[in-house]
C-alpha cells in the first residue's frame, strides 16, 4: 500500500516525498493543483485540497499512511476522512487474507530520522 504525501509541491512535502522514495516506499503525491511532469514518473499523483472535501476520496483511496502538513483549517476533517479510508483499506486487506494486515499501523511516522527527513 502507498503513502500519501499532502502538499508534495512545498518544501516540507517535497523533502518527505524524496525521503520516502529513497527508502523504497511507494508514494502518492498530492497538491491542490498538480501539474503534469512535476513529480518523478514512479510517483502516483492526486489532486487533494483541504478546502474541497470532494477531492479527498480519490487521494485517500488505498492509502496505508498519510503525511499531512497543512494549515489547521480543514485538517481535522481531512484527518477524520483519512482514518475512515485507512479503516476501509485495512478491512479490504484482511478480506484478501494478507498476513501483513496484522502488522499494519496507519498512524505511525512514515519517515524515520535515519532517512534524514
């Protein structure tokens, strides 16, 4: 499963994205207005705007973890939607009989300090 990085075009989000890629993690980059070709080819890209809840489901679908770096407005609602999406992903993983479901931790830090991020 993939890690969603919100605000991936900003300084902090771009650094987190780079750290996750260096660690071999599958990632999905999101921003309010993603542009073609602005992220590496192996990065999924999704539009997600905290001010537009209709944009959240497509960005959150299938996510294992979410890195949320944003202004407080809308962050609580987005976090609640992310928890709901992660619970759905966890149930789907268990239905497929994956042994990784028991080790799955949706709200742990995505990048460790050893990765330099």
